[in-house]
C-alpha cells in the first residue's frame, strides 16, 4: 500500500500553527510512512515554525480581511485568485489523498480547492463561535471537528464530531520538574509567579497594563514571566527588564516550562491558549481581543467563566483592573486552586490523536 499523503493548511498565529503541528505529529505516530506537506501564508510565522518542527511547508500569497483598516483590503481579490493558482500547482505536484485545515488565511483556498477536486477534506474549528470562512467550508467538508459543544448551529450535525482542541504534547503531557522550570527563567522557586502573554504576536492592552503595573507586582513579592510578542520588548523600561523578579521576552519557545512555573496565567482568549490553560489546570485572567472575528474570543472566555474556571477583564478595562485583580487573586490560594481544578475539567485529552484517526479513517482497510 502506497504511503498516504496529507496536506495541512493554516497558520498566521501560534494558535493555528502549534495545533496543526500536534496533529501532524499524531499522524506520524499512527503511521510513520505518511507524507505531510504544510501550506501557509508567505511572510507569516508558520514559514519559520513548521520547518523547525521538522515538516515541509510551501507558502502562498494570501492575506486575511483587515477589519480595522478597510482600505488595506483592495488587493484581497487579486491575492485570492493568485492563491488558488498556487494551490492548484502544489496539489498537482504533491497529489494529496487528504487535506486538513486548522483556520488562518491559507486554509480557505486549500480546502476550497480540495472540495472542488472531491479530495477528502477535514476542518477543525477551535473556537466557540465559528468564523464565516469555516462555516462556508463546513458545508462541503468530509468531516468538521469542533472543540466545544453547541456547534450544530454552525455546521451540519451529520458530519461533525467533537474532538476538543489539540495541545502540543510537551504541554498536554508535561513532565517538567518545577526546579528546572524556575531555573530556565532565572526565577526563584516558592514565590508566587504570574505568566503574562498576549499570544505569539503580543497584546497591546495587556502589555500596556503590565508596563503600568509590573513594579507593583514585584514590590508585592510576585514574580513575572512576560511574553511581550514580537517587536514589543523595547517598549519596556530597560531597568525593569533587568529585575531579577521578572523574565521578560518577546517569545517563549518552551511554553511547557512557563506553565509549570506559573500559579496564575494572564492571556488573550484564543482557543488554543485556553486549551493549554485547561490542559495544565491553571487559574487564569482572560482578556478577549475585542476585534476578533464575530467577537469569538469573548465566547471562548465565557465558556470558562461560566464554568467557574477563569476571570474575565474587558480589553478596555485592563489598565485600571489588571494589576489589582492579579494582586487579589494571587493571595487567595483557595480561589487559584478552585479555578485551576475547574479548568482541568474542561480539557479534552488526546484531541490530536482523535483528529489524526479521523483523517486516516477513510483510508484504513476494514477487511
């Protein structure tokens, strides 16, 4: 039997890239002979992160709809047409048996073309509120994998399966020693520690709130691990960056170490960030990005808030509320433990394996 060939499409942010890599690894674990090719958007972080994970990737010229600066969308129709031409060329060279899309700009032309060619195609919706492109693709997908309940309002019930969100193995099945985690960040074990992150690209409001409040946290004996996002490190005072109570960096490559060290997490409410918080059973303060499509980050956050698993602060209120909320929560061990326990109850283990099995199911010999 010839080796199965799978194309995985999507990216733009770590929230799309790392789950896609988790599924690729799960596919390889199920069948080492499977050939995998990623398709991503040129100039986006997947073009760097996917090869680092050991997989091949080809880039296409595609961009998403810019909601904040509408005038920048003038070239979108041209890029969409060009991307379909590029996708057709990649498919002709690679001959995929199946296609899997995780969202992000590059998912749409890849899955749309697979559907036109009647190639088995699988879609993963990570959020509690589906985006318009995924809703459109879901109508003709072989199978739609969803992360949360109640998604039949977006996708046909007869070809939808609940899998949860894939979380990187090193996070979901972490065996990191606490001592090693604190040593990695140059911090002291035994002191209350907060992990601050706004996703791989950073979050302006969270960064601004932390610039205002970092000194107060340190004065109160709280250690901080802070991922600022690309290009944001220089905004922080150099003296604060040198403080021994804080590890401030643009990007954290070993997130398993960061979660291991943290008592409390401050984060945007992207679906994968939330999945990682639940996988590690951490208490969290969630700050949904207000301009996310269909305000899906608020929907994601409310899934946890309504389950007693997180606290929500609106983006507009971060400057006034974030530091005080961290200070009040970090001192309340009972609340921290209760939030973390509730979060862990919401995690679906082995989502990467469930998805991988679904992708290869049409090709498994049932004789």
